[in-house]
C-alpha cells in the first residue's frame, strides 16, 4: 500500500532543516521562496464541512447603529481588502469564528456595541476547509481540531511512513502552522502562507487556524468569491459587550434581526431587548 509520503514525497529532511534554520534571518523574498518550496510538495489536509454548526463574525458599531443590509453583516464590497493574518492586501476573505466569545476576542471588543452575524453552511453543500497544522496536532495529541474521528486514520497513515519522511512531513506541517499563527502585523508571512494554500488547492474555500487571542478556539478565513455557493446567513444581533476576564464576556441591550426582506434588507426588532439568546432564521438566507 502506498503511503502518504509515497504519494506526496516531502523535501529531504536535511534540506528542510537547513531551509527552516535560515528562515528567521532571511529577507522577505527568501522567506516567501522557502514557503513556496514547502507548499509545492506538502499535502494539504482538507475537511468537508456540511450543514451543522453556526459560525460567528463580530464588528464594532455605534450605539445607535442598525445596519440595513445583509452585506453589512459580511465584507465590504467597495475598496481594496486590507491585509489580515490569512490574506494579503487586495485578496478578500471573510473572517469568522467558532463561537461569539472568539469573535469578540479577535475583534478586541470591550465596552462597545457590537454587530454579531451568524452564518451556517447550506443544506446539501460541502465547504472544503484546510485546517493548518492538523497533521502535527494529530501526531502530538491523537486528535485534530477539525478531523475528529478521522484523526486515528491520519495517525495510522503517518505511522506507515518511513521515519525520516514522516519527520519531514510533520516538521513542514508544524512550520507552516507557526508561520501562520505566530506572525505579527503586517502579516507578510502568514498572509502569504494562506494565499499559497488557496492557490494550490482551488477547491479549498476556507483556511482554519487556532485563535491567537483565545486558547482552544478556532478561526476560519473564508474566500468571498464563492461564499454564497456554500454559506447562508441565519441570524444577526446588536448588543453591548463588556469583557469580564480571561476571555469571558457580558452582553446586554441585545436586539435581534428577525428576518430579511427584499433586496437583502434587514428587519430589526427595535426596542425589544432579549439577552443571551440567538434568534435564528427558520431557513438560511442567501441571494
């Protein structure tokens, strides 16, 4: 039986170590070259997500703001996309989180009004997600962030490889993870990693990575060009959010969107405060 490294031969271990050791002191151009070398041969582990969990996106708004359109819950259509951890300038993605607290933490929310969007993958749709660093996490802990019960199969595949090839594969996987998660603004390394993965695997719609600001949580950078093929909006609310401590928050003054009218106009239930609940639409909205 052919192993994963037989199908996707990794860089020779000694060469890989040399490239990683020179990375920190390298120019940005050389760093990009090294990343390209790795991603060209590295197997991109993917997971197909279908309808199930609800994902969240948060942004600060004014005390009297009631955003009017579905598009206000998502990404700006005008202007050039600014650089982020998982996207270079001009390459738009939508950042979503696994839970509200993660979205609050990633948006540096504390003592402000917030618009919280709630999104879900559509019925009969499969969104292909690439969780970065998943193989090395499976090898270290026995279970990945997103691979769930398939983690044991991945571990068996790794154990079937020769020792040096498995080490090369896992080191490359851990290195790309570090590049994505440990980079800081202006994100010239992490954004290049994410864009390279999107470009290598055209069927990947989202890159997943652990939250830098909230331990154990997961963020997703979702491509916008095929967003409506897989995703729908299932709810939205505005609320006042205050950070308590250690990544836990208090919410108040919560008002909900109760539906979407023609042309994506949001219907707010203004003046009705209902805290600590999520009022999801009967069915997801999408154009």
